[in-house]
């Protein structure tokens, strides 16, 4: 009892000291700590840690006799831009997964990247999309004897209903692999999930509070976010209009960071960035989003995805009008740094200068004919360059 009394006295003393300390703090001016610009390392996955662990548990678990040696297929289902590809690639890059599977194959049906343990990464296939199961099997046949007789992980990216039929023809080929082999599928179509042998991983849009944290790191560039309540409110409203799109946070945040003034932010808020479709492969969304941010003298002619940046390209926030009549610019819209590759989304734009006139354009003949009347040619999309 004496010991208990002593403990109570100590706690009361500490509590009393804390009251004095809190009173002292109330008389001090608050010092706001700015948001660090390097809060996210390039290529680092934001959130999705629970989903990642669920996937890894599926990949590493043999399943036991109850599975009958059946090839395990796990679908990852979610809308455009929620992070399916990012999640799948980070799972493949996890050390536990790399050590468990002698070979990991990652395919988007245009090319297949093969990562064999202890060997350099190599790419199979061509730049042209493979639309026939027999051709795909022919491409994979070079791996069958050396790798596919072992335990493997095969990942198919962006599977739609057309590719689902092709996968159904491919699955018997993969069932010859060693017990414990796995297949992962990423898709935005719930109908494709029926290929799974287990319940799918369903990715939803990030809750606003988590997404707001991600958006701030891109838009505020290390500035004190509480320095100007009006900027904070405008930024929050812009983030809500983007509906949890990671592409949106990167593209819009990059432009806002370059123009840290309330008038510009309100202009972005009043644009149509929130009324865009999140369906499809993401290119349409990215192009439409960029059109709302480009100056009125710029028009998107083409959007390309490449694995390396163009030598001469400009930032979206740095586009300027040409001095003469017509100019052209390659505008970097967004960069996705992933464990297995980096992707650069670039808009090829035509720019109208002060001397531009439709009549002059027509006189120039075929060189500029396709630009009249400088309307967006959409969608004209190039494949990923391997």
C-alpha cells in the first residue's frame, strides 16, 4: 500500500509539471513545420500495405494437399489509376517473393519481362501486341524446358474481356509448372475475376484523408501548408475533384507546385479536372486532364508512353508560345517510376504563335495540313517503346 501511495505521488508530481509546461507553451508562438519535399521516395509505393501482404501470403503458401496441386490464380481488381500495376510490381520486387520463385514473368501482352534468379532480366516478344494464344505460347516455349518446369510466378497486366478468352486458352499450358506456381491478373473488369481460384483483391479509391496527404506532397513542394488557409482550402478542393486519381495528383500537383499562387489554383479548381472519366487504360484520362491545364494556344496531337524520356521535352507548367506562327513541343505529363520499369507519359503538342493564321497554314501544304484547324487528334496513342 505504501508503494502504491508513492507511485500516485510521483504521477501527481509529473502531472503538475506538465500543466506548467503546457501553460508555458501557450505563451509561445507556434512554429509550423513545412511538409518535406522528399516525403515520398521516387518509386515508393504509397499505402496498400495490407493488400500487399495478402498477396504475398497467397504467393508463398503452398496450399497443401487440399488444393490438389491446382494452379493458383489471383485477380487484382480495381478502377483505372488506383494502383493495380504499382501493387503488382512491388509484390514481384519483394525479396521474399524473388527468393521463393526461381523465375517471375511479367506480361502486358506487348512484351514479357522475364526475371530469373541469378540472371539478368530479359524481354520476350515484340513491340506489337500479341492477340493470339498460340503465338504467345510460342514465345514462352523457349522458357518451358529451362524455367517453366520449376515453380514460377506469371503476372498478366490490364486483362480485359478480350484477353480473358486468350488467358483461358493459356492456362492449360501453365499447369505443367511445379506445384506452388502462381498467376496474378490485374484488371478493371470484374468479369475477368472469374478466372481466379481464390477471392480477388479489390482495390478501391484511396480514402480522402490518405489521398490528401499524397496530393500535398506533390502540390505544396515543402512549403508550410498552413501558411495560407485559402491555398490550403483550394488545394483540398482540387484534391477532392480528382477523385483519388494518382495520375491526377502527379500531373495537377506538378503544375500547382510550379505556380504557387491562389489565383492560378482557383483557375485550376474551376476547370473540368473533376468531370473526367476514369475508365479505360488511363491514356484518355491523362490527355483530357492535360488539356484542362495547357494554355489555350496549345493543342495535344498525340500522347505516347515511353520507357525513357525524350531528349528535348518540357514540363507541363513551362509551355510557352512560339515566337512565329506555329511551333511544336514534347510535354512531359507524368512519370511513373516502378520497380520493373519507368514509364513517361508525353503529349506531343502543336503551339500557335502570335503570327498564326489558318490561311497561312493551308498555304504551307502537307507539312502543316494535319494541324488545321488544330483540333485534338484523339485518341492517337503510341505503344510503349521497348
